[in-house]
């Protein structure tokens, strides 16, 4: 389904959950409706409250299947699935049913080693530099690491999602009515990149 985006990858802590919520928040700011689907059994589900998107609990295969079936019947909505680390079979399944697959990775050799492997396993997926430094010197060093270790994958990388400490607010059970502009801007930027890479919406 081309309105289904999944954020996966074999390593924990790369930013899958944060990126899921940032993307959905960004889509909301662009006037698009979306659901953020939790699959990680170690996380507590979140609720809609003041969010511009709807978090849903897809932590069992049955729940996940129901959510995906429902999304099929809601052509105006986007679905973003927050994957779970160390779940290669689940990742394979999500890769097969999604219109766009994102693999976040941080500026670390360990993350880069894993994402290179994941990019090889999932040849249509995109890597997304995540928790990217905002300090110019650190940014230069991070770019240098990409040149060194990710050169062959450059065409398959989205623009970075920068470190924004306020991104944690989206993972609180209740979010403030107004979120910092810097967070909104990063989320909007991510949502725009994703929309540009999705296939044109189905004619329904
Ligand atoms: N863009 C970001 N800016 C600041 N902190 C971030 C960002 N993305 C993730 N983090 C932080 O990094 C940690 C791991 O992120 P998380 O989204 O839980 O990763 P994963 O779901 O892949 O395990 C969390 O503490 C989260 O707040
Ligand atoms: Mg997570």
C-alpha cells in the first residue's frame, strides 16, 4: 500500500519511534491525516489527546493486521509503522507491504554498519541520518563519516533529521498544545521529503 510507511532496522536506539511520531506530527502540520502504529512490545501505547495524528497499538500480529486492513479502506490517511529492533522477519513483512521504507541511523560506526546491511537486505529502502548534529563542526565530521562509509549509498539517503531535544515531547503520554517551532520545522521537513518519495496517491 503506497500510503503505508514503515520505519525499521535491526538496531535499537536509532530513532525509529521518535521518527515515527515526528513524521506523523509533520504530516499533521501539512494537513495530512495519519496513524502512528506501535509494534514494540516493550513500549506503552500512546493516545491521541492534542496530537495532530492518531497513535494506535499494533503490538500483536492480529492488531497490526486489523489496522492495516482498516487503513486500506481509508484513502485519505497515511500509516506510519514504528518497527522493533532485532525483528528481521517482521521487518521483511513490513518491507513487502509498505510503499516506503525508512531506515534511521545515527552518526556512529555501529549504526552505519547495521544500516549498510539493512540497505542491502532491502534494496528499495532509504536510509535516514537520524539525531544528526546541529553544531557545524560535528556536522562536518558526520558528513565526512558519510563520505567515507556511505558513499555508495548516497542516492538512497534522505536529508538528515536533526537532533531536537523537544522531540521527546511527542513521546510523552500528554503533549503540550503548542510545540517548539524548531521541532515543528524538522517534522515538516521530514514529512515533505516522505511525501515527495511516495508514489502518487491511488485513484480511489
Ligand atoms: N531527532 C532526535 N533528536 C533528539 N533526540 C532523539 C531524536 N531521535 C531520537 N532521539 C532520542 O534517542 C533515543 C532513542 O530513540 P528512539 O526513537 O526510542 O529509538 P528506537 O525506537 O529506534 O529504539 C531516545 O532517547 C530519543 O529521545
Ligand atoms: Mg522504538
